[in-house]
């Protein structure tokens, strides 16, 4: 029987996580290790300054007390698996909100997939794009996301992972129903346009504190290449292959000459 390890960065009670688990069960055994609370935008962070504790919610379902998505994968592979019983696939999601362009570097969802492939296990990060504060997510639900991830997972489990080591698939689902989706599109990561929004508030003692704002989903148009933003805008499921080598290879010779 195939074995799939699942995590997320929205917390163990997230509807997207539970919808994902339900969709994957026909493919094999599903084990969940998820953060206790939301860990959005935590990046690829490990907890090194305090101990962490597994809390078993039910069979094959654990929360990691105050852990990050990276902690969840790292410790799950250490505690629940071993060299002779690794999971066949790791899936992170279904994230509530997009993870496109440079947001991949912030994303706890993507970070769990990064940790998976660092440990030599194929991985998918899947995110449900929505508008604004994601208040409309119930209008279209997770059906398209579930259908998409099952198709991809089944293909991987049957035929193998289509890309090389230390690479994962970053999947973004458009905020539409399955009936009007145009299918899958292979994309490159786009260039998101960022603001620098932060709201200042004062507590009853007059001390200032700040809330970092949610930027609009704007991106830079790129001629000749289809980005993840373009695919979502055109009603496609975006699949972006992501590798962990962040070296700017095209600049190495120029930098040698400069030095």
C-alpha cells in the first residue's frame, strides 16, 4: 500500500487540510502531521530553541505543538518513519490563499515541500487561490483542488516523480469551479508586485504596534513566458517546478570578471 504524508501551514483544524486528506484516502494510507496553530509565511524555518511535542488526535493524525511545517516533516520522518519505511509522497496543503511568484520564499506550505525533497521524498505544495481575504472561498470550495491533487498524486505514485532530486511541484488552483477550469498549465514562477503596507495601532498604554498588511495580488507582465499568475488569471491550474538551488548561474562568469 502506498503511504502519503500530509501537512500544511494553516493548522491541524484547517478545512483545506481535512478536504485534502479525504480526497487522498482512496490512494493509500494517509498520515497527517500538522502545526497546532496557523504558521502562514513562516518560510523554511526549524524550531531550534525549544522542544516540540507530538499530540495524537486520532490514528495517523498528529498535531505538532507549536511546530512549523518544516518541523512537521523533519520530525515526522524521524519519529513515524525510518529508512525502510519512508512515505512515497509528501503533500502540503490545501493552503488557503495563493503561493505564487516570490511568495514561495515566504510560504510555510512550500517550505514543507522543500523539506520533503531535501529528505529525498517527492513532494507537492498545493494552494487554493482566492480573492482578497479569502472570504469567498466557500463559493467554489476545494473541489477543483482535490480533483487536481488526486490526479497528480495518482500519476506520481504509479509512474514516479517527473522531475529530479531537490525539486518539488508548486500547484496553485484558480478560484473557480471544476466545470469552468481550462485544465493544467506548466508555468514558471512570476514576479509579484509588492507594497509595503503596515498598519500602526496603539495599545491602552500608548505603545505602538504594527500589523503587516495583505498585499494585492498584482504581478509583472512577462512577454513570451506563461507565469503562475497568468495561468490562474486564465482559469488554469498552475504547476510550477521549483528547485532549491538558488544560485544565479548566468551571473557566475560576470561576477568572476568583476572580482
